[in-house]
C-alpha cells in the first residue's frame, strides 16, 4: 500500500528531438534519458557543445540524481535561453525546474514559475494541459507563502518501529503532546494526516482545491497543513507540509485487516534525514553525520518517487521503492519485457489497499523473481504482475517490504543516492536473510 499524491508535475524524460537536423549525440542522449540510463546520459552530455541544450540535459540529470541545489542553479538560465530559441526542450526543462522547486520546498519560486509560464505561453498550450496547469497554479497559490522545510536538533537518533496489521512499518511520534502512530512511507509523495488527527494536533488547515490519489486509483479531496515542529527522536523536522484527507480515506478495510491510519511520514520528510536505516527487528537509526554510502543500488528521483537501479534476469532494470507497500509488485511493463515467461504465469484476482479504498483486478503471478539490489540478491515468490498499464515504461515494478526486509535491514542514503540491503560488510548477527544471498 502506498499513498501517491498527484500534486506533482510530470518531469519524466525529455521528449524525442524535433528540432531540425538534430545531431546523433542529441538523439542518443534523449534516448538515454527516456530509458533512465543516467550513466550513458551523463557521458553523452559531456560530448555536447556548450549551450542551452547541454545545460538542459545536465539539469535533468542533476534533478533526477537529487542534486537539487545544482539543478536549481543550472536550470533557470538555460530555460530562458531555450524559450528565446523556441526549443523543443523548453517544456521539459520547465517541468523539471518546477518539480525541483517543489522538492526543495521553495514554494514561492514554484508559484512564480507557474504564473510566468502561463502568462507568456497560454496561447501555445494544449487546452487540456492548460486546464491542468491552471489547477496547479491555484494550488501553488496556497503553498507560496509556506516556509521552507528544514531539519535541526541532534545528528543521530535511534527509535523503535513496529509492524502494523498491514505488514508495513509504523513509528510513534509526538507533536504538541499528542502521540500518534506514523506510517513510514517512501511511496508517499507528501506526508499525510487524517482530519481528526489534524484537529487533535491543532493544525491550521488550508483549503487547497485539489485531489490526491493513491495506489488504488481512488481520488479524495485534500487540504494542506504545516507542522512547525515534528520531533523524531532528537532530530527535529521543521515546517513540514502535510496533506489533510478525510478519515475514511485512511480507513483500510479488508478480510484480514481493518485498520485506521492516523498519519503518514512521506518521502519529503524522510529525505530530510539524509540517511536512515531500518532493521527487521524494528530499530530505526537516523545518522546525519554518517559517511555517504558507497555501496548498494543507485537511487534516482522520478518527481517525488524514488527509483532504484536493480538487476532482473541479468538485465538492468528500474523499480520504485516503497516502504509503505507490504509486498513487491510488478507492472505491465514487466509483462511486456518478459513475454517469454508469460506462459508460466497463473491468473488470479488481486486486491490493492490504499488511500481512498480498495481496488481489485485480474493479475498474473510471477512464480519466481530474483532481484539484484547492489551486491544483494532477493528472491521472491508469487509476485503479482499487473496486466493493464503502461507497457512501455522503463519502471518494471515496486519493491515493497517483502523485498526490502529480506536482508535483515535496509538503508536509504539520499545524499549519495544509494539503497543498501543488509550491511556494507557482512557481519555475524541474529537476523537470518529470507531467501536471499550475496552476489559475487
């Protein structure tokens, strides 16, 4: 289960080149960005002549690799040049810069960029796209005066998490003398609180005029609030924006689970920690002083969703990483990539629990799935494969708790952009990996 807000804009890959006589290097770098091959895109960008096109590619790469300060410096001047040249890349750079400001919590700049873009390009925007941007501008107007989020307090903290009935991890946090269970969810684009929790926390709630949707596809009306101080152990999150949704949207009803979620600690809050680790036994360690991870799978950011570069059946692949999902699932793009295996897949009905309710669809089951995550290998069984969806997407699935916890612990480092399953160096311990092994 994951909560994926739709407040973000589509950054994704640069569109196919349409300028007259594009060079082979330009065509190749566009293709590399489309399949999210950041190593090749970076190498090809270095061969491009200096100018706005090269700047655009480098800005997209730095945004995807979470170098947000660099992206925020690179993109504005090259966007201005691309607009003057009426380049096909201008819209992609606009989307990337818009998302960069949102991820940095620079809400005033986010609003100003949207307003300027609509003011100068309204006549050239597709009507459906224009309506969407106007809705985003209305929401951005609510956000524009919010303070930038930050983190203060101690550099390290160790807290206890526990498994809830959904099979995901929860942590008890206290705000204004009110203690609530918070779901730890890297799949949530923003932190979330229920309306009743917002009242208990005495939050000032603002009407935002938009809807959010979760992994089930259900959309619910949402408002906004800012939590000025959220202690996580001795680490203090400040000016944390949260989406406020009706209680019923966070009520999970299923044959084996009837659970009410009060609050969700989403990705923007979790990235503020810099580096954190969760043990299968429950301990969560935040260490803002720890050296950057140099091993593990590479992480990228697709808007506000983390992606990991993994290996499936010997192929380089991408999966979204979702601590708020109790299991790993595969997308229709996986089915399209491994058509030779489809004859092995039995069919079943599969239910997905999430924000706003439950969805049910026919799926296939991958009997055996082996995923290489850095130096670790995770073996999963009976993994659901969606039969409908974007079959051309480079993202093949969603790695949930069943895969993340297979190596006894998992560590996110949003500074070096790495995901590590298990320890950097093997050590003796009481935790025994589940159907996993180290890769040579």
